[in-house]
């Protein structure tokens, strides 16, 4: 695509487009078939490689094992949408889906071997090594495909020419999203708008023409993608424009201005054919929910093994230091606002869990001597890893508040209850940003809630791992 500018067009504030050749059109179905075949061959090849290293014959049973695993991998890759072509998807999302698909294929294969009583035929060392090496090999393969695609797109290959209809603030945001990510292969060309140039939002340049120019350019094949950023109130006009654009092969995207809402994990889906957009939702659907639970179970189990002896010593210290139960169970709000019981080592002389619960403070007379140490180091929260295994809590998430505190703050802080769109956590984004412990002012609680909502809005497996790392690095400090 080239942009041709004449003196007359500059005067009218209009830049006209001419179609040029040289843009590579991807053969999507052929490429996806090639990637699927590469995945299948990599599974069999890594099995052969492992057996070769371990000096185990690559006989018929192992060949059937490799073929069966590759078939199951293809099935689960379709289930978890690994082979998608959306250009805006980051690699770590694809990597997570691919890993879950491979592990699901392995678990299914192992289950089938046990049912067929053939598990003893295979070397366990070979199987474990193969699973790990195959996972790594698949990650490298898919990372390589994406790196190659990005490299080609940055060099102007395999691109799509994009325009925006509507020179407004939303249109400018679309332009910025396209131009700051060249690896997406989207070549931003300009704007179409019926208004004169001076009435468009500053920075919305170049102006390619009015609606009639847009219709002409799409029909002649000069434009691939059209993003409509007109306000939702212009429904009738938008419908007319979309109907007119149907007389071309252009891809049309309507971008509703949902930025007027404080979106939490917004996503589109259909209900009996009716398109619906979620404004407030949980990030844990499908693969992400499996990943989150897998992360919680594995890490909580490992941590409980590591801290089992310290927990026994703490339990003994709590028991000997004061009268009362070793474990204090308090009602909190969990996922979707359901009440749960959160476990802690008792650190106070009282066990408050009524309609009014006073937050613990520095030099609180209710805190026992050993409780002071436990709260300062947050060791009193170790029993909550059992809550994680139960499924009522997560390792990372918004810290649960007492029911009485929830009822108090939900009336003062807009969007407070949105933090319950995920399971409460032992640590969270707010805690690693210095907001652990007492929230004695409304401002502190508001800051904590902002971090909680930011976590829900931008959740990823890597964010969880980063928060866990920062928690260990900084230590469980700040409690009272």
C-alpha cells in the first residue's frame, strides 16, 4: 500500500490511496496444517530421541505410544484453541494452552495404558523424560513460529492494511494499539470521516476521505480491515455503513466505546445466537481456570511439605502460650461473595467473628506474645495453604477481609465487591506493593482495592509467579 499526496488533496485535507502489489497473503489453512504436522512429528521424534539416549529399542509398542500421544495432542489442541490465528494473542497465552493440551494428552494416554494393563511395558524413566523434553520442544517450535511471523510482519510481509472510520478519541486509541505493535502485521493507513479535518480529534491523521471514498476503496481492494469507532448512539448510521461494506471483501470490526465502563475481564460470547459482552467477569475460564487450579495445588502441596515442621512447632507454641484453640477459623467472603472459613494460627486471646470485628493494630492488647511474632512475620497465615488445597482460596489473589469489614467498606468504596470475582489469596498484588497489615484509613483500603482490581483485570500465570517471587523476596512482613 502506498499513500499518494497531491497539492489538491493537501488543501482538502484528504490523502488518497493507491493499491500496490507485493503484500504476501498467508495461506492460513495450509500453514496451520503444517504446524499440526510439525507438532505430531516432534512428539514422535522426541520419544525416539529419549529412547536412543537411554539405549531402549524404539519398537512397535513405543511407536504406537508416540502416534497415540500425537493424536491426543491434536485433539486437546483443538479443545484448548491452540491453533488460533488471532494476531493480537501474546505468546505466553499460547504457551499455557499448549502446555495444558500436552499434559492432558499425557494423562489420557497414561490412563488408557493402565486400563489396558500395558503400563509395565514402558520404561517410567523414558516416559517422564519424554514428557518433559516434548513439552520443551513444543514450546520452542511454537515460539519459533511466532518469532518468524513477527519478523516477517516487521519487515512488511504478511500484513493487513487497516483504516479507522471515525476521527475521535476511540479511533486514536485504535491507531495507537496498531502502530505500537508492528509484529501484529497490521499496517495502519489513516482515517475516513465525513467531517472536515479541523473537526476531527487532534492527531487523527491522515484523513483519507469521506464515507463514499471508504466504500470505493474497500470495493477496489485497497483496504483489508475497517475499524468503526462511531458512538453507540449512531446505531442506525452504523447499520447502513455495515450493509454498504458488505458489498466488498473487507473485514469489518465495530469497536463500541465500552471504555466508559470500568471493565473487568470483558469478553464477548453468544447466548442462543445473541452477542453479549461481559462488563465485570472473572478471568478464570476454560484453560485459565485449569492453569490456576494446577498452580495452586502443586505449589500449596510443595510448600506444606517444606513448612510442615515449622508449622508443628508454631502449633505447639500457640498451645503452650495461652488457652484456646490452635487454629482460629474466621468467616470471610470468598469467590462470588460466598462465605468461607479461613484458617489461621490463633494469635490473639480472643476469637472475634461477629457483626463487629476490630482490626488488629500495633501494640494491640489482644495479641499474645507469640502472636506478635506470628503476625509480624505473617506465619499465622500458613494454615491457609490447607484452604488452597480445599479450593476455597488461592495462593495469589485479593486478601480476604472479615465479613463485618466487607459489609462496612462495600458501602464506602465503589466497586469494592469486584475483588470477589476471583478466589481470595494468601498474598496478592496489593501486599507486594506495601499494603499488607492494618488499613486504618479509607485511603489505604481504596489503594488496596485498586491493586486487587488491577490484578483481576491483568491476571496471567506469569503475574502470579512474579507476585509469589516478590513475596518470598520481601518476606511476609507488615502484619500486626
